[in-house]
C-alpha cells in the first residue's frame, strides 16, 4: 500500500483527529538515560498485573487496575489494587508512570514494592516529588526523574521511549505518556491511556506514514476502555473498534510485522463489558490478570516434520494457519531449525537413515548412517561443528560433523548400546543450570527407553565423550529442563509417568537425583510422547498416544513440582507438540489425522481449540526454531 493510501485509511485509526497535543520544546533533543543491568532471558517478557479500566477489582471480583511488569525488573504503573500481583521474590526497582490518575499512580505502593527509580513526564515531575515525599513519611524517597517526549531510558537490556498519549487529567499542563518498548529486536508499543495513537508518537516509533522507510513495530499492547465508539470518552480513550482499525492499518501497510506464531495485539485497560464473555475479533486478544507474553523479533516461522516425503515451512499468526511450502525429504521425523536459515533433520526412513542439512529450504547435504539405526531426533549444540542424533531402532547415538558452511559432512562418531537399547531424545543442559549447580563444561543428556537410562555426554569441541548413565525407570522418552529451579522433567513412554530429577554436580560433572514421580496420562496407554514447559515456567504439558489421545496439563508450584490440573483430548496420535514463542498458543502434531491443531492457552494453563490444518504427509514434529 502506498503512502497516500496509508494516510487515507489510517487517519482516524492511528491519529485521534482534532485532539490537541502539548508541544514539547524542539530546541534540544533530550539526553537518553542508560542505567545498565543485564537480562538473563531472550525476548521481552510482559506480565499483566491488571487489565481493567478505572474501577478495578472489588471484593475479589473483576479485573485489577492496569499495570505490567517487564522481565521481572521494570513496572509500568502500580496501585494498591494490583500490588498483590507482584510475584513472590520479585523486587522491581524501576517504575514508569503513564499519568497521574489514581488507577495508575499510587506512590505508597511503589515505595512498598521497593522501587528506587521513578520516571514520570516532565510536565508533572514537581508534583510527583511532593507526592512521593509525603508517601514516604520521612523514609527514603526514590529518585524521581523527568521524561521528555522522545527520551529513551535503557535498563536491563530494555529500551523504553517516552511518547505522547492522547489523554487528559485535571492538570491541564500534564502530558500523559505511552511507551515504545524495545528488546532483542522486539518493538512493542504500550498504549494506555490514550485515544488512538497520536501522530507524534507514531513518528517517534517509526510507524508514521510520512516516514518513507519507517521501522515497523512487532506488537501492540493497547487499551480498550470503551466497548463502543459511541462514548464521550472517545476523546481520551480507545474502543475495540479503534484498536481493530489501528491493527489493520499497521499490518496492511507493513508498519506492524509480528513474528510467526505471535499474537500481534493484546488488549488491556478494558471496559467492564469485555471482562467476561464478550469476544473480540482477530488479531486482538484480551489479556487477563496474571497473563505473561514473550514478545520476540521476526525471523522465525513454523516448521513441520513428517512421516512422508516432505517437511514444511508453515505459518501461524496466533489465530489461524496460513499456507505451507513443502520441501522434499524422506521421513523427516525431527527438525532442528537454526536462526540463520539453516535446518537439520533426521530421516527416520528404513533404508535411508541419516541426517539432512538445508539452507533457505534447499537441501545442502545428506549423511547416511547404518540403515538399522533409524534416527528419530537431531540436535545441534550451539556453536559446535557437529550435530547429534538419537537412533531409535539401533539403540545408538550418532555424531555428524559439519563443514565450514554448516552442511552435514561425515559420520564422525557412533555410540552403540546393544540390541535392547532405544535412544530417543538428546538435550543439552542449559548453561545457567550448569553455572548454578557447579557443573563445569557443556553436557548433553540422551534418553534410552530400551535400557531405561539417561546417557550423559560431555560436549567437546570435536565431538561427544560418553561419561556415564543414570537409571530412569520404565522407558524415558522426552525431557524438559526447568531453568529457574534447576530440575529435569522426564516423560516415560512405557508407563506414562512424569519423573522429576534435581540437577547437581559431583567433581564438576552432572549429578541427577530422582525426587518425585507421578502418572501423567488420564488412562495408562504406554504412549507417553512429548513434554514442554510453558515460557512463564508456570505450566507443564505432556502428550500421550494410543489410548485417550491428548495433552496432560500441570501447574508448577513454588518448588518447581508439577501438579496435574487437567487433560485436553486431541486428534489421533499427538506424537509431538510445541508452544508458540509468545506463550499464548500450543500446537499439536496429530500423526494419524494428518493434521496440526492449535489451542489457546487460557487462564490457569488450560487449553481451548482455535484452529486446525491438514497436510499431505503425517505431521510428527513442530518447531519455531
């Protein structure tokens, strides 16, 4: 769409026409603020502490007043009404305020939370200093820093830019703020309270139609205070219709380009009528109190491995599936996508066992292994010149070297464990778990459901070193790490059990100790398949086949222990599944219905089906890379 079309369609949606904007001095560009600090997570993690408009939660009912927590470090707005949503053990030291209305601003709550640094618009900073001094009651007062329009503050890897909102308070001189949040390539506008997105804010964010090149945002968090456009607050607030038109304009003109799998627009500060059952159209999604979303940069898309003759470049926009492009390969049963267009896949076809490499969808190499081995999993230890495969039928682990272009080159190592062995998955211990546990070097686990063991390898510069094996009863199949609690979750195939191991060290090597066990499936069917932890760390999911096919749902308690809370039936034979990077959807590969099903992850972690797509081959692996 050309610039004129963007202006014609977008004027009423992106700019609140006729609304006066408080002019800021253009004499001098405000000096940016750098506070330092680092982040231990990728992407921008947003936790919604409250999602309601001014009224807020009363007598335990309704939504709390709007507030968000960024990467467990930085708050935007906080009141007594949503203070209880700050996670246990979390001590955010920085807060940004949008404006001084009481449903966003409550100095006593910020002081109680331990906030050390406060940012407000320069138009009311003197009043904020007086408010905080009074709230401190003679105690320590946080540093109150004024923000100018366009000024940037960087802390803990997040850059926050102050932009003008279209809102008013009793103070005619006060300029309400909305914010541009940037981290790791994600660019998210947080817009509450505001009537539309003012043109000056659009220009600062890089989405104004007058900017020839521009800089697209990747997501929008926006208020929907009004359920109807026929509301006197249209001058200072937005409705679902305004947000929907804004989203359509931004997407249709390339001003918003969310990554594949991400919901592009999240509603907050919602009207009472939106609190319960009222639906909103795609691409809008209503937030709920306690919801966590991880916003990431574009560049990844859904990959689908299969039993058949192709793997697929697919797409999922957070609501529906798009077209899929097929790439030739023989039973590409497991995929390992890379960030730079590389992809490795394991061929599980008898007589054609081995590893493929692809670049941009084109095959760049194939290395065969012994036909009887039949690999069912492949992984690439980041930065090392080889890929590793777990061979199911042959009961072995294969290491295949890569050339300087990342193409599979030669079979370098084979570790065989005998005719009763059935190796199934390989997974590297995350570096932060190693650091906390005192583990030295890099280490890879491999499940062996035939021998009921977990093989332990050291990942060296030129290959793997087989170091030890740990007993794991009843056929371990797939694994998942809990990085926060230093735990390993193992799903067994033969008994459908979920086993939890603590991860420690002995002489710098990994040490596993079983600490709990429970049956995961509703009906025992000897078909435990896949396991994944939600990005928030609050929920765990396991898939089960052969009998009562579906996904078991667990909440994670404060010690990292899984507590079963539900079960969602799915299509036939859910061999593999994945959670979208934003944490809002769960996709299931249903082999025997040749389909991929999409489920919305609801409040409390439960699932609700939203979409389905069929394929010519049988999907058995899903990955966003």
